[in-house]
């Protein structure tokens, strides 16, 4: 490689989302420790831990989609209303139209996807600002579900549907999945190492290799074991795991993901480098739509019914999760891991404060402060680097 | 011609200004009399705007002295300079389009009584100023409704309302029609007769010779000549502007160009908003291993032409492109890339790099499919390709993960070049490839361009630096106001001929 060259700017290595992720993990562990102490250990009890993780899944799934939208320097304010509408569609399909499990699920996903694609089209091809399009969506889709349900709460008819939100994976199955995951981790890490050597890039130190296999594996086993102590891995958590994994692989490991970051980092340069900016923006909104549909299914399944104002303000939670996790609202920066950790962080605050019988309004104030502080720290850090 | 007034209203002595890596002005002296139009002439980058920015208070740090009415002055900022009676009319107009003419003229200084605007006085005062300029215009007209020429007059009126004694005009006729130009000249002459001192910066020598009393010529940050207009002529001015020893920094090439690989016919580009013709029926062709240089003044349409060839134009484009003899439809950068055309745009920070991302990610952006795979990116293949590029082009950086924005200008430009070389282009378009780069990196890039041509690439090079264009190109095409104004083979191209062609023979 070329000779080393001492840069004048302090931050010369590319913004490493890993650094942000590590600090988020530390913050999370700290919060958990604090709450465990103040609740005399109730916070980390098997049942509460399971509830906590399950509570974070809706926001986390939404934040994966929101990440893609924000990275391309757009925003989606309609997500909560879409969750409400798609969930309502599923419930109505079952209750009033007598559709089965698969078709009602499909209906919800299709509704959400169409909304996402429509909004994406308006933003990407008609150049209407995303803020405006999705603000209009927030109002319109909420109105739609109120109209469809005529203001009533529609119960979920199919028990199998409810397990999506309320069910658990039997402990043996959970453990089997854990083992399978660890095997996958080992195989992938070794394959990557072989590829490095093939391309003459020199091998990683043995220590780093072992760490790269060891730490994720330990985490997988630890989490599954913790869940199994109560009732097993909650189905929503499994769904989140799949979504988060797929999301992370997409944004970090595919050309598509690379282009999203390029578009947010410098739209002109991306366009002049041959990236189809419009199509990628449309895709980001469409993916957000699908994930909102998925979240709506879990949400409606967990509650057991679809209410006209279900999902209210979920978009703000998703945005806050992304931002706390290191996503920049100006685009071009952020990670799936960070967003999910942000969601877990906020859910932990919610859960802990509830356990201590804080009132709702206190929780909201605290969350607001945390959000501003997290971004403020980001901004100050960035200004120092020039 | 007005009476020769021997008192100087302005004297600039020994003005020098450094920027990181470049000495923009080197002991420049410039003076101005009352009731005089003094033209300032020179190539792009010669130092004209730097000098005027110093006078206008934009650059408070410089060496040398400025005397206003024989009193030494040091402007701390733009307001300082404006208060001393210096007004600059820039090319980019700064009117508030939704406000009236009168409000624009007196922007920030609206006549008031107890907080309320005195509209009658406002319109009356504005009317008087417009009359002084022989402008038949209702001061209540909204600025948006005015044509460019009239907007420029309003800027001048604004300057006069601030009791400007020195008026600096930077390329004032660039956007004017012929009749608007005549109106402007009439106004300028009238102002001169009234004793206002004017500095007139322009590339249009015909205008310079019509209007000015004296001419000062800058080249590479120094004054090379200053004289009365009547004592010189256009060709002598051009020679002074561009004549310099061409140092042997361009390695000669031995290879012969191959067959024609790229041809463009009747390329026309219209501005998407104003429908103005930016490029008019330009045709060109390039052969393998050949470097076609495109020279011309700023605004001649060179970059617009390249954008059109690359499918990146936002304006309306007509014309045809042929690659290896076959008609190619290039409607987007992706199309161009699939035909293996690369485009190193000007302004690398704005258009060439995602400055927050790593060198590696920037380099692989245009050819990600080829290097890494259509869907899953293979980090190892990418890293290998990136490492090869870094050593090949001798890019100096900590690592492939260094942020592109932290590199020096030369290394940034090499990163952009690496991006396009990874596309394995057959045709490479370069727009101002060495702008803002130190001399060492420039030479490296020149060697690179020569090497690429030797390897059979067809290269189209746009550059405002005449030595660069003349030293690297096998043929030089000159654009003027969107049209082809001339073509020269390497052997017959001289700086004077090319510049003369660019400025309007």
C-alpha cells in the first residue's frame, strides 16, 4: 500500500459505527445495572427480561426501515398510522371478510407496502419533500383506519395469528436455533478468513478471529438461555432477529446498501457515479412500508385487536431509536445495530421506570431529554473534529 | 474621455496574498483615478477576483497597502469597505426577488419615521436614482419581474445609493443582451463623466477597448503590463495575458493515436429553466490513445458539454453519440458507465466524492457491480482492488479506511481518478483535473494522463489552464458561447491563438 501520511485532521478513519455500537452497549448495560439495583433485581428477572425484549421489538423492527429512509436523507412520519391501518386491515380481513391466517397477513403487508411505495414515488419522482408527503400520510392513513373500523376496535379472530405477538418458541427449539446460529457464525467467519488469504490481504490475528467467533456466540447462548428461563424465546424477538440480521446484511453487505449511504452522503456524487438515486429512495420507502406491515401484524397480534388509534406516535419512537443509535438526520450515516440498540435502550427506560411506578409523563420527559443529550453529544464530538 | 484628473482616488501598492500552497498575488500595484474606467484583464486564476476581494474587504489579511484619497486604509470586513465608498457588482446578483425595486435599492436602509417605513420618500428617492441612470422603470416593480440586464442596473443603483465612489464590475455583460449592454455602457460613461471611478473586469476585449481609459493585465498573480488603452491593441493584450515560458513539465508522448472510438454529433444543450442555449451544435470525435483538449472561457459551455456526453445533464440535450461506430443512447450516468465512459467532474468535493466516507468506498462506488458483485459485496475483492489503486496512483493516506475528506487536494483527485479507472473506461472525460492542486501532484496527474493515453484510452480534457491544455493535448478545440470557435492541431496551437479564439476573434 502507499506510504503512510500523517493527516492533519484528528478523525481520519472513517466514522466507525462499531464505536457507536460499543458505546451504546455500554450505556445499555449501565442502565440495566442501575435499574437492577433500584428494583432489587426485579428488572433482570426472567419474566421481566422477556417482557422487556418483547416490548422493544415493534420499535426495533420499525427502526430498521426508518434507518434506510433516514440514511438516504429522507424521513417517514407516517409509520405509526401505517401500523394502525395495516393492523386494522388484517383484523377486518379476518373478522368481517372471513379471510384465513395467510391471506390476512398478506393483506396487511400488501397495504403497508403499497403505502410505502406510493409515498416513495411522491418523494423520489415528484420531488415532494418527504416530511410533507409522510406528514400527509400520517393524517390520511389514520383517517382511513378510523373510517374502515367506524371507530370500533376489531378483535383478532384467529388464535394462530395471536401467537405471532404473544407466542414463545419452545425452549428446546430455541436452543437448537442457538446452536445453528453459532455454527453459522463459525462457518462464515472462517470463510471470510479464507477469502482474505486468497486475495493476499494477510490473515487476521488468531486472537481477533477467536474473539469474533466467541463474543457473538456467547451472546446468542446467553440470550436464549435467559429467555428459556421464563417461557422460551418470544416469537416477536425471533422475527426481530431475522429482520435485524437481514437489515444489517443489506445495508452493510450489498451494493444496494452501499448506494443508500452514498446517496445520503452526497447525492450529486452518487448520481454522477451512476447510482439511480430515485429508484433507491423509492426502494427505501417501500422497505419501510413492508417492515411497518410486519410490525403492525406483531402489534395487532400482541394486543389481540385493532383499535382505530393503534400505533400512534410510533414513528417518533422509531426515529428516536435511530438517532440515539447514531443515525444522522442529515443522511449518510447510521447502522442497523445502533438503531436496534437504541430501541432496546428506550424500551429499557420505559420498562424500568414503569417498574418503579414513575408516571407516564415522567417517562416521556426523560426520553425527550435522553434523545436531545444523545444527539448533542454527537454534534459536539463532530464539531471538535472540524 | 473625461478630463485627466491627476489625483488618484485609489492606490494599491505591493499587494500580496497567500493561500495554503499558492501565492495568489505577488506584489501587485494598481491605481485608479476619479472619473476613470480602468479595466482589469487576465486569465482565470490570474488573481483578478482575489485583488478585488481584498479591495472589497472580503480578505482582511494581506501584505501591502491600500490608499484611499491618499489616506491609508485597512478594511476589516465588507461593511468597512462599503462605508468607504467601494461597491462591488458581482456576477451573481443578490436582489431579493419578492421585493420591489425601491426596497432592493435601499435594502437595510429604508427611510423610517418612528419605526414605520416612509414609502413615499422611498419611492421618490428610488425614482431619482433610476432617472440618474436613465432607467425608465417604476420603482414599485417587483424585482422578480425584471430581466437580468435590468437587475444588474438595480445593483448599480443600489451601489450609487450608498454613495459609492469606486464601482467594481465583474464580468457585467456576461448575461446581457446587446441592447442591455448598450444601456449599461451609456450608464457607465455617464458615471465616469460625473467623477465616479470604475474598475471593469472582463474577458471581452472589444468592450474593454471601447470603454476603458487604462488597462492593467494580470498573469499568475503579477502585473505584467499597465498602460493607457490608446497605447495598445488586442493582440498585445492577449500576448501579455498568456505569453509565458512553457516549462518542460509535460513529458512528451511517442505513441500514435488509433482508430476513432468516440464521436458526438450536433450536441445541443438548453438550460432547463431559461431555455437558453448552453451548447450549440457541437461535434467532436476522439481516437484511441488521443487527448482532445477543450479550451474556452468560463461559461463557454465546456462543462455543460461534458455533462451532456456523460448523460448527466439536467438541461435538454439533443444530438447523437457514437461509440466504436455504433449509435449509443446515453440518458444517464449509468448508461455512460455501461458504455465504459468515465467522468472526472470538476469540484471534486461537491460532485466527485462522498467526503464523509472512506477512500475505499469512494473508489468502488462507480464500479461496485464489477468489483464486488451485483448484490452481495465482497469486501476482500474490494479491498484488494482498492489497495492496487492506491499503490498504482501513489495515493498518500493512512489506510483505505481514511476519510476521503481528510486527504489533500491532490490525493482526493487521485481517489476520484481511481474510481473512474476501476470502471475500466474506454473514454475518459476530465473537467479541470488539476484545479486546486499543488504543483507536485499536478505533475503526477499529468504523467498519469499521458500513461492512460499511451495505454489506448481516449481522453477529453477540459481545462482553464492554457499550459495544461496545450501541453497534454494532441488536438485543441475551442468553445466560445456554446459553439465551436476553432480547432488546432498540437503543432499549430499557441497560447495566443487559443486565447484569441476563446475570447472572440
